[in-house]
DNA sequence: GTCTATATACGGATAGAC
DNA sequence: GTCTATCCGTATATAGAC
C-alpha cells in the first residue's frame, strides 16, 4: 500500500488484460508482471497463485457486468421493446470496448463450469426483473400463443456476441479493417432490435 | 506403417480430440500419447513437434469442413431457400456431433490468425458458387434494394453456432440437460431458416 | 518402428536480502 | 513492500537400445 496506484491494483489491471487476450493456460505470470510493471515476486506476494489471481479478477468482471445488465432490466421507466434496444446497444458498446472478452469468457468457462458460476447466481434476480414482468404482460394482452422465449433470447444474444467472437475470421475472409468491422457492429445496434421484434411479432 | 491402424493415424485421431477439448496450450503431448495408446516418443517420431502436429490436424479439419459446405453451395438441384435449410441442418448436425469444435476453433484462431488461414482460402470458390448466383438472381427479379447480405449471413451463422459455444453457460443457467439442449437445437433446424427468410423478405 | 531413459527448457512459486 | 536469485515440478523433445 505504498504507491498511489497500488501494485495490487496494477497487477489486477494487467491480469485482466493478459488473461483475456491469451487465455488462462497460455498466460505466464511473467507476462502479467511485465505488463503491470511490477516484479514477478510481488505477484505471488499479493495473490498467492496464478489460479487465485485469475479467480479474483474474473469474479470482479462478472459482478460488474451483471450489475450493469440488471440495472437495465429493472428500469421501470422504459417499455419492453425499449429495453431490447437499450440492451442491444449496451452489449455492443461493451464488446467494441473489450473485443476479446466474449471469446475468452466462453472458452475459459468450458474448463471450469462450476467454480465461477457457483459464486454469483443471478438467475432469480433475472426472473424477478421488471423486464420479465413486462414480457408476461405482453403475451397476455396480445393473446399470443405462449411462445417459448428461450429461442428469442438466444437469438438476440447470438446476433450480438457471435460477430465479436468471429471477428478475426470475419476480418480475414472479408478483408475488412477493424474500423469497418466496428462500423458494421454499430449499424447492428439499430438492426438487431428490429429483427428481434419481427421474430416476436411473426411468432 | 506396421499396425493395421497405423500409429500415425491413431495419434492424429487422438490429437484432434484432445486439442479440441482442452485447447492448444492446455494440451500436453502426454495426453495425446495416452489417448491414442502409443508411446510418447512416437509422437515426436512421426510429427516432429506439438505445434506441427496441431497444424496438420487442423488443416485437415478445415479442409473436410470446407468441402462439405461447398458441395451444398454448388448443388444445382436445390433452390436458394432450400439451400438455406440444408445448410442450417448440416451445420447443426455437425455441431451436435462435435460440440466442442466451434469454440475451440474460434479461440485458437485468435492466436494464429495467419498460419491456418493462408493455406486454404476458399473465398473465390464461395463467390463463384451456385448459391451466390441464385442470390443475385433473386434480388434482381424481386427488384429489392441491393441489401448488404453480410448481415444476413452473419445472423445465420450466429444463430447456428453461438448456442453451441454458449452451451455450458446455457445448461448451467437454465438447468437443461445435454439431451434437452440437443432437442432445442434440433428444433432450430426448422426455426432458423424461417427467421432468416423473414429477414430477407422484410428487408 | 517402438520402447526407456534422459536432456533441456520453461514457468510457477519461494527464500532471503534490502 | 520490493527486489534478486533460485528451487522445483512439469512438459517437450531427443538419444540410443532393441
């Protein structure tokens, strides 16, 4: 607790970055030490092991992310369809800022299905959210067949996240620059909600 | 070249499996040797290094996959919309058989953008395919605005592949079994083409 | 071609000086 | 708290017998 920006914080910062870029196994603690500008031994002084550091950083990530999404779901001032637009925009903005995040997250989770998940389970908070209430209201008043919304949710998330996962491949095959890719993704902030709402209404 | 099923082939078989399950960095050559039932030293005898073995196996994978897709694209006996259905079914069946494949493929590619891609570039074959011809015919006769089909292609692939990438997370959060997940994916063989065709026609 | 034994390198972690 | 030096396990790769 000496420097103004504590070494501990600098390590976490760097770890977040390097882990997401290279994945857990391919990351060397030396990489993190180097990237954060602190000595390798400090890393084990503050966090006792690589694995421990990983868990801590990831839990923080997930927490921050969940909070931001739940805040949108529980905003009483927006309609169901407005929430879709806001969520889509929120996700896309977030991915543009952290392009490596989704693929990293999903590939690491395959290995540790239990550890990270068990700690933070927001399923109940999601089910009790205002957005879910609004959805129930919607299918009631519209007398629509009780369509299984899982497909719709899945489609939404798919159309948002997958392009970022496939980013390197897309750029390679189309010859797009990163700039052009981002522009395309920003276009989708308007397009995805339209597609989704069509799916719901043609259901 | 002694055994009926050559050791070389057994190693490649096992390597394909272990690499896709654990990723390149987390895979130990010992794992591969063990899984294939051959001695560790043999692995370096046939393929001189872990990296080399990886490249060989992956190139084969990509080749097989590309061939199967191009065959569908170039079938003159099916219409454009039939091809969509067939492609969707083909992809989903393939993913159900090899559930680890997409996430592995995409996460490894992020590291080596160049090597694997440069070898096999089917972009021109794709552009000259019958399916692309049929698409051009379609937008001409329908007098539709020359809609950028990139979004549509991206959406299709997203809705097919992403669920498999997110499989562990989906099962965790919904409590679904692998069986139920697969059933859901089979449902999508019919649903995805409908959604896509709607997108094209509402365009 | 296939094995055992081993060289060699690398990476996580710690001891101990400051 | 921060550094240098080092230990030690593990993983790739090879030498050499059969």
